C-alpha cells in the first residue's frame, strides 16, 4: 500500500485510495473518449444527478449511524 493510500484511510482499512482513484479515472476515460465537449458535459451532469440521488438514499442511514456514536 502506498504512503498516499495509508493517509487516506489508514493501513488497517484495506483500501488503496490511489488505486481506486486511478481505476475510476480509467473507467470514466473509457466511457467518455470520443465524446464531444457537449456530450461530456451531459455525461458529467447525468453522473452528478445519479450521485445526488444516491446520497439522498444514504442520508437516513448515515444520520442514524452518526447519532449512534
């Protein structure tokens, strides 16, 4: 695990943040290569909408977990 990864979540978490970021960047590149600027803008907006919906779904569970601490 790289030093950057250790500082992201700590050694014990088992997550390699740098690797995860690189994998996501690669996936996004593959999905958007060949798109026009307008198509990429639409893609980003669509992904942002999906992300906001997911956050809204997770908010109650996150609030409950936070209150339990």
